[in-house]
């Protein structure tokens, strides 16, 4: 049975939040002291009768961020709200904006920023404002010379981020995946390519996204892998890729032979970094997000609230597939 205080707390909350009454006005209406009204509002909130939702596109979910930092070992977490979002594309854009904001506020400013490539990072580069940092050298940390014209954004992404920081871009002149191990070894032993990889390994911060393990992968769009090859990787346990390397739910490489033909820095080099920022959004990337955070492949996660809850092992029903 509902007690009188509970009913009063609900009525006080209705007057305060829906009728825009002041606490003094509520006191007059309910014949209570202002102190009593304040206590009733606090009681309504603590009992879960009030749910406040900030719907601005750049709003963040601070309690979820705090839980991520406390339970996963991340040094920082940025979680964007999904309130008012109607599609995965809009959610990705909102997450990319948050990553651009985080990068702009990062201190100390990274002198060398190692980046991967893909649709998410391309969005981040577009959201960054000119002058976001002074004189940052941006270096590609994995191969990204596209095999077709549809997804050839690797160089554009690096150049855009560098130009907006009045810096320079150092590109990795290689495909992401080679057909033969010997070709990959020859490319990485080239003096110019080796110099770029060395610079990438010693970057003061890394910024990367994650790819999903299905036919929508950027590797399929770019012509590196066929849908059938990705299906085979999934059968081997792949949940997605990071800097071009396909991993399982524990963050381990699923196909050593394919990994041997992949050009770029290693996962162990990411794990040793003091600042490794992963930008991940969307339901299809929940498994790879859990793997990346759980295996220590990033120190900072920028994501949406549904993905954050998935990383925490909490249920979320957000689904845009039928929007």
C-alpha cells in the first residue's frame, strides 16, 4: 500500500517538473514547508520516480562513464547519449563528435598521433575543428591504400586531422593486407615504409576504431577480403578487427596466417601505449568492443551508451534495425 509520503513526493515531483512550480509555490499548494518539499523531491528521485534525460546531441552519460572507469581499468571513458537517435549512422556521427571533442581537450597534446582508418575515423576527422591542436604529426599505423574507389579514405582522414592541427601527415604507402607473406615482408623492409612504422610505434597517442566481422566490414568495402573470407574468420571466432587485425572475444588473433600478411603495428604495441583511444559505436560492434576493452587494447573508450552497457555486461534494448 502506498504511504502518504510517497503520494506527496509524486505530487510534489509533478508540480516541480511538469508544472514548473517553485518549491515555495509547491509548499503553498500542498500546505507544506519548503524544507519538506525539498525532502519529498529528493525522496522521489532516490525511489526512481523521477527520470531526467538530457537530449542534446553532445550530452554524455556520466554515471555509465564512471562505472566503466571503475570496473574495466580504463583511464577514461566518454559515453554519448542515444536519446533522440533514430539510426546507426546518426549514432556513429554523435560518437565521432565526442571523439573529436575528447581529442581537442587531450592534455598533454600528442606530438605524434598514430591513427588507423575507416568510416568512423573519417567522421572524426570531419568533426574536428581547425586549430584543434598546434602542430600535431599524424601517422598511419596500418596499411590503408584502397583496392577500389569506394572506401579510399585512409590518406584523406590522416591529412584532414593533420591539416586542422597545422601539422603534418605521414602516410603508410601500403595496402592493409597483402596476398603473399613474402610481399608483405618485402614492403615492411623497405626503408621508407619501415620509417613510417617506426614512427607509428613510437606515437605519443593512438586513435583507432574497430571493424565488425561481417559483410559490412571496411575490408570488404575496400576489396581486401570477400564476404566468404570474413565468414570463415567468424567461424574461427572473430568478433571484429582492430588496426586491420581480426581478434576473438579474448582479444587474440584468430588467423595467424592472415595476420602475417597484414601491414601495421602489432596489438602488443597498442597494449603498451599510455594513451590508446578506441572510438566504437553501434550494436554490430558490441562484441568487438567487449573484446578490446576486456583485453586491454585501449586505455580510453569513446562510445554510445548501448555499447557501454554491453561492455559492462548490462542489457540494453536500443535497436535501430526497424527504424
